[in-house]
C-alpha cells in the first residue's frame, strides 16, 4: 500500500515547559521519511530557544524540517495557516506544543487516509495527562473506530464527529478547495472538520495515539477541576457566541464547494439547513447563559423556532430564567469533558 506524503505540523506558543516532549514526539514518528513544519507564534518565553536546542541535539536526517518564527503573534488560526502554506504533504498531521504524540501516530493516520479515499479528516483516541505528565482520571476513551458524514439520522452540524484539533490530521484537499482558514476564529479544528464533512467524511481512529495535556493556560484544553462553575458558565456563553459567528463563515465555505462542483444540490440544501440551525442554537444558548434582556432573547428564540428548533428553544427558555438550569447544564459539560 502506497502511503500519502506526510507533513507533521507542530504549532507552539508560550509552551517552554512542554515543547521539548512535543517536539521529540514529532521527530520520532516511525515513517521512513516525512516533513516537519514548526510554527512558533512569537512566544514571549523561551519556547523558541528550547525548539532550537532540541533540534540541535536530535539530528533526524529522514525528516525535512522547516522552522517558522513569527515576529508578531498571529493567533492560533494565523499560525496554523502559516505552517500549512509551506507544507508540501498530501496529509497534515497536526500536533500541539504541549501534547505528546506516539511514534506510530502519523503512519497510522496516513494508512487510514490511503485505505479510505472519502475521508478528509481523522481524529484519534487520546489519554489525558496533567501539567506534570501524570494521567488524569477520566471517563473511558472510546476505542471503536467510526466514520461520520452528513445525512441520514445525523442532524448535527459535525455529524456527531469529535472535534479536537490536537489529535487531528487533515487531507490537503481542504486547503486546495477552501484556501486558508478565515481569521478571527478561536481555533482551527471546528472549521477544518466542517470543511472535511462538506467534501467527504471524518474518521475517529479508535487507538490512543496522543497524550493530551490539560492545564489552566491553554485555550480550550484545560483541566475542568481548575474552573469554578461561574467561570465555566461565562466561558460557555462566550464560546457559543463565537460558534454562532463562525457558522456564518461556514455557509461561505459550503457555497464555495457548491460552486466548485464538490457538493450537489441535495447535499447543499441539507448542510445549509444544519448551518442555519447551528447559528440560531448557539446564539440563543449564549443569550440564555448570559441572562440577556427580553429584547434580545425573544427575537433569537423566534429565529430558532423557524429553523425547526422548538424543543431546543423550550429547553433554553428554562435555562435563561433559572440559575439552577444553568448550573445543571455546566455540570453536564464538566462530565462530558472530564
């Protein structure tokens, strides 16, 4: 079986404590040859120095290495776009500067792409670790490999696929068809998984291939035990608002794919309805969690009802008027992410 060429993408920012392990994981993939693109987003600490030291101490002649040091901070999406712009592989295996990928990760993901030509993104199982690298007790990780795509009973915008950028790999066609990710978003994974579902399907690979580090200073991958319920309510409201804003950009992606002949009329109609419902649902969720005034809440509720979300609207009404429901929602979020 001929494998697609692989570009390992390692993005880092202010991770001097963890980047050595992350980089060693990237350098020690068991492929005979691959490309490693390292993008450091103008880290104000010694992250860049640690990267230079690790590369000097670990010569890897079978790895083509490119290091990008930004003079000013571009944010996660900007750093991600910059690394992909110079990558030459057919597959991009993304690694974060604070996680640790196992040696077989890139090869197994490349094999999965080769065996499943419809797949446009792959995520994998992971083990949670804390800042010191110790395992964190959590719910058992699913070890069942599954494939997700729009259609049938899957009415979710992501078709039920897990969205976790630190354990993801993407097919080059996402970049070729859609171009760089739009600026202004908080993360690259949601946009990329949605683009993958437009063009084909997403696979969850049921083998643990990453130690996924949880600590307080990360963007979204933080230890739930370090956040109060009030902080989590505020964070969930902000995240729902961001997703509602991002969803409007996803409609542009869908329209571009339709114009390019990658999506037929039936599929376009299905996914467009999911996007509209996602915008309305996340907008109303944000307003409900943040105790928005009636003048904002009721017009938003009406938009969700018109999108077919009557039951969800009723549920969010009770969350809007009841602090008890808000805390109950946050406890469910905590359990789901723990």
